[in-house]
């Protein structure tokens, strides 16, 4: 890019996959007045905040990487959380993005100021410092705020209580009597890991999940890493091949074809083949279709839950007492440690930041019925503010790195228009946003997420907050912005 007549001041909030992708895309295009504000003490987003035992990627690592930063030498086919976080640190350093980064910088408010002389965003940090920006990019993560269950007596427990998303490394697990609450990927991973060292582990399950078997502890052979390192083209082909294959998997969730039925049958077989006891198998059988919730993948869970020191508890939790958990059957489970693998308040996305857009409209008002955006990125009433991996991001179908990259490249269009002086503010229209969201609801009809299970994918109004289209549609929708969908101030 040639020297920009006015280089936009850009603030990116969050240094996870989305923030790093946006920063890389913008700097590669020549935009360098950039600040990445990250409230955590390190980068990596979920891979920084989640450090519980057993954390691994649930998709093959050769997919879960930035297209611009291929990594041939993952130690495992499904890498551990710590290895993924190290990768994020390395990428920041390798591309010189760390020079724009401010850690321990929590944004508490962002306000759009518009006056005769122009307009800008004023961003306030928790310590009171204020920064100004022409563009604000929210990359704050959908799965960020831990959800704490409202169980009577939880605070009275005399042992330790830890949420998996805020793991405390000082917590001792060896030889302890442990309860794990929650059955998503995290619950399954943490039970598999802790069972090996616990005196006893009880997995409290309100609604079991389908668990696809995969050899997730498989090491990536050194020879493969060496070959991929020496032959970047072959590595790229592997990456692209896996992305294409994941496109087939996306088809499985998007359309009710024989492929979906085959994967669903595989999920049922995964359970049948690994759990022989009919009573336990019944307890582990969900009452909804496989793939309806975020799919859990594990090669170890069913084995772990059948070990002598493990128990599945399906009776409802009545209360927590100082010594343990009492269930509806009257039983009291004596415990030393309660692990909450109870997920996230996904619809708190971008909050508790106080975001005020044009004419005093707040994000809380705009999103009273849950987060909604135009093509995952633009919100009416909030000029020059965009999200990356925002509402409707394709969790569970398309690579998130790919989606973040497409969104960031799409936003380059407006940054360039700002830089050449042809646009000073841009805001998506209500009509375009409503039309997009109506399309999403229609397109969601044949997806498996819409087959009647209760999951964090659902909004307050019961619509599914995911991406119902394939990768090609995503690329088309995020190619070049349609000016008719935006209100433009020159
Ligand atoms: C435990 C776990 C495992 C997962 N495993 C997989 C997987 O295997 N495969 C997969 O495809 N997806 C997985 N995901 C989904 C995951 O959310 C995405 O893959 C991706 O990491 C999301 O990146 P992000 O940048 O959008 O959000 P995040 O990674 O959440 O990053 C957002 C960042 O914004 C920061 N932030 C938030 N608010 C503020 C603020 N006010 N001020 C400053 N900074 C702020 C946060 O501290 C955080 O660092 C997993 C999620 C979790 C929670």
C-alpha cells in the first residue's frame, strides 16, 4: 500500500484468535496506528484463560492454526492447550505484532463522539486511562465469561471450588475426592484427565452429550513434522485438504443428508462399542440427535468413567453443603474439590463493556434480545465499530481462523476508504442487518442445531447463534462490502 494520507487509529480489543488475525491483516496492509488492548496477562484468549488438566484442541491441530502462520511441528495430532497458547505467543512475536500489544489493559467503556469537527471513539480502560480511535474492533470472544451455576449452598463448601476457565494452578487434585459438573468438551476432557489421579471422581451429568471417538492422544510423528517443515507447499496442501474436509463436515451439520446420518450413527456406535453396561449406557445416552450441540470428541472419556474410582451421577443436585453435594435421591457425596465445567455466559459477548454508539444508543439496548450483527461484524447504531468472530460466528462448522481472516480482510475495505479520505464514518443499516438475520433464521431450518436440543448456541429468542451457510457463502458475503448496506459519512 502507498503511504496513507491519514492512517486510521485502530483499537483492537482482545488478543485471541480474532484479535491476532485482525492485527496481522491490518498491519500487512500497511495500517500501523494500531493498539491491541488485552485484559489478560498474556495472549491467546481462551488458550490463556483455560488451563485446566486435559485441555486439548478438539479439532486436528493442522486445521486449528492461522492460514498465515503454518505450524508443521505440533507435538500431537490434537495439541494441548499450553502448546496452542505458546503458538499464539510465537505468532505475535514472529509478525512483530507484540509491539502493538498492551496486556492487563481491560476496556470498560467505549463511546462514540460525533461533533461538527468530526467523529471518533473514546475508549476507557479500567485504570481510568482514555484512548482515542477512528475504528474499534471488538475481538472479545464469545466464550469468555464463566457461567457459575446457581446451586444452593455452593459458597458454603469447605473444600475448593474452581471453574475450568479460571483454573487455579495451586489446586491439588492427586488423591482427592472430586466432583465435575458439566458435560461439554471441557467436562469430558477434565474428567478424563483427573480420573487418573483422583481418589474418586464423580461426574454430575444433567444432560449427557454424544461423544465421537477419535485418537486424540496420538502424537504427530517427528518425521511428518520434518517433512512438512521442509516442504511448505506440501504442508499448505495438507492444511487446505483438511479445510476442504472440514467443509464436508460442515455439510453434515448444515443439511440432513446421508452424510449426517452416517456421522450420527458413528456417534451412537462410539457409545455402544465402548460402554458395555446397559444401565450406564442408557444413562450416557442423550435424548436429542448427535451433532445438535457443540460436538464433543474424546478417545478417553468412556474408558475413564468406567474405572473403579469413577462414577456417573445423573440424580439432580439439591444442594452443596460444607462437606459435599446432596442429590435428589438423598445421597450425600463427600468431596474435597468441586470443578465447575459449566461453560460460559455466551450472550454476555462484549459486555460488561459500556459501549455507547451514535445518539447515545447503548449496546445493552441494541442487544436486549441477544447479540445480533450484520454478517458477524457490523452493528447498526455503532459507526466505525466492528466485531471479529462476533455473533453468528461459525463455531462448529468452518475454521474460525479462516472466518476471522475473511472478516478482517473485509474490514480493510473501510480502512482504506478512510485512509484515502473518501469515508470518515460508516455504519451498517438496520434494514440490511434485519435482512441478514431473517436470512439466517431461514437458513437455519435444515441444520442439525435446530433439531430441538437446548444448547448455548440458542439466543434468548430461541434462534440459533451460529453460521448456517457454507464456506463459499462466507467468502462471498465477506468479500467486498455492499455500500447499499451502509450509511456512509464522507
Ligand atoms: C476451553 C475451550 C476450548 C476450545 N477449543 C476449541 C477447539 O478445539 N477448536 C475450535 O475451533 N474452537 C475451540 N474453542 C472456541 C474458541 O472460542 C475459538 O476457537 C477461538 O479461540 C475464539 O477466539 P476469539 O479471539 O474470538 O476469543 P477469545 O479467545 O475468547 O479471546 C478474546 C480475548 O478478548 C479479551 N477481552 C475480552 N473482553 C475484554 C475487554 N473488555 N478488554 C480487553 N480485553 C478483553 C479476553 O481476555 C480474551 O483474551 C474453544 C473454546 C474454549 C473456551
